[in-house]
C-alpha cells in the first residue's frame, strides 16, 4: 500500500513523528483526508485507465467498461436492485471516464457506511456484465454522441471538436465516449477483457475523506486487494501534434448562432511552476463564468457581441453545468483555448478577430501592476471556493497525486503569494499567441462562412447604439486584422464523431 495522509502541516508533523512505516498490504495507492467531526464519508476509486487506452476501431471501450461498473448490476444484484439499495442511504455511485482515468465515487453518512461499502465492493469486485446492461449503456453512449453532441449542445459539440482537431492522430484525439462506429464494434467479451486487463490494484488510487475509522479503511483496502495486482496501464504519450498556421474546421449544423473555439497544445500542466503565473494571465484574459476578463469586458461588455467569452489553460469539462473547475479529470497534456459563443453570423468574423486581438495584446503588452495585483488577489481567494465540499477536496487531492504535486488549492495560494508581475508577463509572452492555432466554428451556412474566412476582407461592426470613441478606434484595427487561414474545411454535423 502506498499511503498518503493529508492533514494540516502541524498535525501531520505530530502524526508522522516516530511512526513506523506500515507493512504494505496491497499495490493500491491510498489517499486519506481525515475529518473526525464530519458525519459524511467520501470515497473515490480512480483507475488509471481512460479513453487513451481504447483499441483502434473500438473507441468508447474504456467509457463503456466504466459504465458496466457504475451503471450496471453485479453478479448478485440487478442494477435496479442496486439503485433501490442506495436510495435509503441517500447516496449513489457516480462514474466518469476521461482521457486518462475512470473514476467511481460517492458519499454517504457514516451511519450507513458499512452498507454502502459492502455495495461498493460488490460493484467493483463482482460486476455482472449482463447483456441488458451492456446494451443499455452502449445505447447511452451512442445517444450522447448523436443526440447530445450533434444535436442538443453546441457548446459541448465545440468543446469536443476543438480537442479532436488539436490532438488529431494523438491518443487524446477522440471523445471519451468514443465514436459511433467504434461503439458499434464493441462486444461484451471486449468489455470483460478490458476490465480484466486494466481494473487492477496497481492501477487503482483509493481516496477516502471524512469521519471514518482506520479499521474501516484497512478492511476496505484489504477487500479491494482481491483485485488482481496487474501491471501499470500508464501509456507513454507521444508529444502533442505540432500546430502550424491557422486551420479552421467548420461544423455545418442548422443553428441560429455561431460558436467559436480556437486553441493549441500547452507544454505545461499544473505540476509546472510556469502554470501559476500563466494562471493569472489567463484569469485576466477570460476566467470561466466571470465578468472581469478582458475577453468578456471587450466582446460582451463594450460591444454586446454575445453571452460568454472565456479562455482556458487546461481542459474544462461539462462547461454548461459548472462554474468552477471540477476534479477527477487529470491529464498529462493540456491545451490553451478560447471560447466565443454564441454570436450572430454577421458578427462572427469580427468576434474572432477581436478575441485574437486580445490574446495578442496580452502576450505583447502584458499586464499592468494594478491589473496584476487585482487578478492575483482574486484568484487567491476565488480558488478556495473550488473545494468547499468534502468530496471536492478529496478529488483535488487525488488529482494532485496524479500530477505528483502537493495539494492543488494550497499550491495556488503559495504561488500567488510569491509570483511577480514580471513572471506573469513572461509566461504570457512564452505561452500565449495568436500566430498558430486550430479553430472550430459550429455554424449554419458553413460554406458561406468558409468563403468569408478565405476572402479575409474587413468585417466592420454595426451597432444599434454607438459605443465609446475608444471602442470605435480599436474597432478600426480589429476589423482590418488579417486572419490568414492556412486551411478551411467544412464537416457536416452528421459526420462528427462517426469514426
């Protein structure tokens, strides 16, 4: 057992002083976040297996296997019986597969902990792999690709598409839910074999938080150690594809608005020191679901172009449903991206140019001392709101172990206390650029939009109520800015995520 005990520094010093190391019981890595007064216990099982492990032609196998644990019956109980058993506990099992990991987690009151644990162990150790569950979960993944992504959510469609084009030909280059053809090729025997190969002790990080007892944790680990020890599933990732020029993919879909995403790979993650000064620069540029970013102020506030304009230095899952970062989606390679959505078709070209203008402005001119201090203090305080619940704190702690770093929220606070304006502006110059990127437009009349991009003619704004003279002066520069696309391709939405 590789054990990590997370407690405040002074208490940790007392607990570890003079303590003999425990005898290893398993190959499972255990992460603890004890809180003796908490009546709740959070449990998270993070298996280091994700969509990067999908065999070619069977994209979606990792996600489907995860659902066959978290949304399926066991050898002893049907899925309905599991749901019925969880209901009086006021609890559930949540399962999610991302590119690198599959996570099964839940939270329960300590009075029902033994019942919950027994059910959790049964789900993990005795999956039923029934044909009915297999068919239902496969249909759910297919519906996500064909109904949710293609039809219902332009925001999620653009998010997955921008990753597809940035990481084309790379293990990250398909949605965790797979592809339509990949799912169609998966058999129940494929799921059983994938489970046998990857759901092992050595691939498991077990996290627990709350008011649990050491004996309960020891018993849980001992029983989970009946999983085969296995071999690590860690896949050596190739470098991200080199991004040169400005390549545009236009997804042709009947829609009243245009959604724009552009970005490129980043060579750093939150485990790198440069991440934290870049975090300040990015927050100043376009913090998610906030109004202080330059993108939001300039595109929405000053010009009334759209609803939301944000930038990101790592993957942001489920954007329609989250306002702060979520744990449990760690990844060893990240990307910078800007989201502009939704805009009316007549202003899409200008909106793109305005966003590129703001990225260039930050990279070339940097932040002022006042802008730096305000943004740094905002992040230092705002980040503490990201981990208000027991389960979220545990999730961020386990993500930190994935990255091989100290607790992320504490690292933000530490770096914010030490970082300088010069470091922030240097990070912006080093990592932010509008010179080369991949872009995705979700738009109707895609051929017409493509023609406008290729022509690259000025795109003057027309306002119902004229903005300030300062804005109008900036518009003259923005509207004439050359985008100079190196390629523009059109893809019918019905072909997205097909194979």
